[in-house]
C-alpha cells in the first residue's frame, strides 16, 4: 500500500520524530510506501510530494521543525480544493493520508473524511496543548522547558535591577504554556486567555509583594491570547486562511500599564517563535514516536477518520470529530494549583 503524510500549521518540536516513526515501521514491518507531501495541505492540492525512505529520514529524530515544510493552507478556501486532493490521491495511487497538525489541520482532515469520504488519519500536534481528545500533544513539553529556562534567566536580571519583568509566551486560546512554565519558573503573576485580565488586581498583587519587603521585583507571565477586562479583544489584526488573528503585543501593553499604575520600572520580553524551534525534549521525542507508530498501525488497519491520543499512559485511537469538537483549555482545578502556590490573579466574580 502507499500512504501520504503531511505536516500542517505552525512548526513544532517532534514533527520529524513522527515522520521517522511512520516511515521506519512502514518499511521494516509492513512494506508500505510513504509519500511526503510538502508544505501542509498545499502538497496534496498541487501534487507536490516526494518518496520518504529510511535513508531520507535517517538522523531527523532530534531535529526541530519538519523536513516536509509546513503552511496554513486551507483547501476549503478553494472551490476545487476537495476535487484537487482527490485527484492527487488517484494520480499517485495513494491509499490514505496521515495529516500531522493542530486544530486547523485536523479540522480539514475531519471534513475531508466525514463530509467527502477521503481516507485520512490525524496526528495531534500543537505546542499550545489545546487539542481535544488527547491529554497531551508533542511539542508542549519542549515549549514549556524553553519558557521555564527564560523565566529562570529573567529572575536574575529582575532581582539585580528591582524591576518587574513581563514574559509573553504562546497560547492563543489556552494558557497551558503560561501556566506550566509560570509554576515551574516561580512566576509571581500568570495571565491566561481563559480569564480576562484585571489590571487593577495584577498591579495590587505586585504592590503587595513589594510591600512585604525583601523582594522588590516581580515576574509576570502572560499568554499571547490573554485579553484585558476593560478591552475584551485580543491584540492582533491580520488573519490567516483559517481566520485566526496574528497575535502579539499584549505583553508590551500590560508592561506599560503596570509601570504607569505602580511606578515600578517594567520591561517586557516576547519569546515568540523561540518556543517552537530547536531540539525536542526526550519526552516529546518519545510521545511523537508513539503517535507515529500508532498512526501507521491505524492506516494499515484502515481506521480512517481517527487520531492517536494519549489517555493516561496509553495511546488510544479517538475519532477526528471528537478531537476537533472543542478545545482543551485550563480547568478550574489547574487554576487552583497555581492559585495555591503563587496567588494567580482572577477577575472578580
């Protein structure tokens, strides 16, 4: 049999580990051929692909990014998108496709299978860790480690200069990176999209910390998708093909307000794409490999319309429709853990 594979959306540590696992198990155990489609959904739309072999994928396990390239191309933005993909399947004799991606990429995969009957399997990928159906996605652990390292470094500068330092991390709809890195790095304030930011409460939290004495600096971690209570829209104007605004700037805005309202010198750091690049952690390499093996097993069994997911310590197949039905956001229990340790600011009821 011959299967295609693509990587869509933002790049993510661990993508190459998934590709490698799919290819190696296909070659060593099933004898299947694997075609790699380039640049996300653009590859199947335009028939742009290349054979993937053990030689091609040798040495890619520790590499960040994706050897196939990626994009935010949306086939449903084209009137002939579905027909073009179907034609590519027929042209290259593709028996099925494994789509590795996040909410948007898997949303397309779900529609292609559910509405148009194309044989597609998904693999969950997002550093935001916000996909439904799975307890964790690969790339998240690496992003949290990068952000935690940054917080550790910011602590020394903040303490040396008695400053408030704001760190903006990724997280469009879910604050998992901000929450986990904030806890791991000992942040004093954590701001996430699930709760509108009450700047008065944030500033009072910082004032109280300074009034207690001994510590005249503070670390504020904010997710890029956080919204201000008195200005309930995310910062960002341009949108991609899936209608998502290009976020960024909320950290700088919050930093300016903190300095203005408290008088404390405040600086902002934006991690941006640093969180998405570089070598994946050991955890992400293993999780990505497990997902890749489960995906090719599912393809061999023709379990179309499914996705491998982490449930407890096990990898299980769930339906793509379940995976994209809703986002996995920070729960009240997760808030409680952080609140108990650092006094996570909440909007008043």
